[in-house]
């Protein structure tokens, strides 16, 4: 029995035993449950269960011949219905999730006391941290970044997604960046750039200053992000940024 076919059916959501019985029916044609059990090396009661489930999926049909009940595989094109059903389930789950997230955000916004420091680990953690920056929808933000490091972590499309969300929020950005090779960047919408030499301003940690928050992202070796909610710290880091910007 082709194992690769069974693995493909498993990906569609069939169980290992359902797949074995279905393929056996396709290969051998119509069979009794006893014959299917012999061919698949499953016991008879287990085979009956698999046949019942395949019938419910629309993949197997039954008919009588004399006193015996025979089972036959329906067209494999019916497998497309399984994919469509799964797509419908995912779509429904997405709709329900949007409602849940909306309700949770209402509660989330009402909580007064929150941790003053949040830590994010790995690329996915960094994605969450950068997303949280945009969630604040501040009028402006300041950033210090190593383009070389960010390009190693994120694709061009992923970096543009951040920029597009920022533009949609109407957030102005001032960016100090370093880049080993290549031409200077042309500022995008609501954006100003200043390029610095890594020799003059060596940094291996990205910094984002927005509202009363400061986020730091170590992007050199181990990827770790830290967000601090503190008006005093944000004000101080902002002053340091302005000094570097003017110089």
C-alpha cells in the first residue's frame, strides 16, 4: 500500500486507518468489510468503524449483493469537499476570533496596572514587539536601527509591512540607521532618515522611542526585545536621540 498516498491523505485530515481502508477500496474495488479488514490487516470491528467514518465523509458508499453488504470507494474528487469544509471551518473560526479579540481588547484597555517591562524572544517575539509599537498609534516615533541586522532577520516584504502599517497610522518617523554597503535610503511617506557610519556610532541594538515607551531589540546574535513603559525613561532616551540627530 503506497505510504506516500496515506501521508497525503493524513494531511487532508483523514486518519491513518481511514486512509488505509480508502486506498484499499480504490485498489481492489468493491469489498466486504471482512475482505477490507484482511487487506488492511485491521481487525473487523476497527474496519467497520473506519468504513462508517468514510461513508460520513462521502468517500465510500454501500450496496447489497444477496445477503452481503459491499463497500466501494467514491471518486477521489470528493476529497476536494474535505478541503472546502476545512476552509469553511477556518473562515468561521477567523470570524469568531475577530469578535473574541475585539472583546478582549476592550478588557485589556481597562486594566490600569501593567508590567512596566516586557521581554520578547526570537524572531516571532520581535515581530510581536514591533506590532505592539504600531498598536500605540503615536503621532511620531524615533528609531535607531542597523539595516544589515534587520535584513538578516526579516524579508523585504516583512519590513515593508511594518512601514505600511506605520503610514496607515499616520505616524511620523525619524530614523538613524547604519548600512555597511549601498546607497542612502530615500525617505518614504512621513519619514526622515539619517545615515551614520558604524565606526562613528557603533550599535548592535535597535531602539524605538514612541510616546511613553522605549523598545530595545538586540539583533546582532541572540534576538531579544525589551519594551519599557516609563515616561521618564522615554523622555531621556528621546533627548539622547535628538542629540545624536543634531550631530
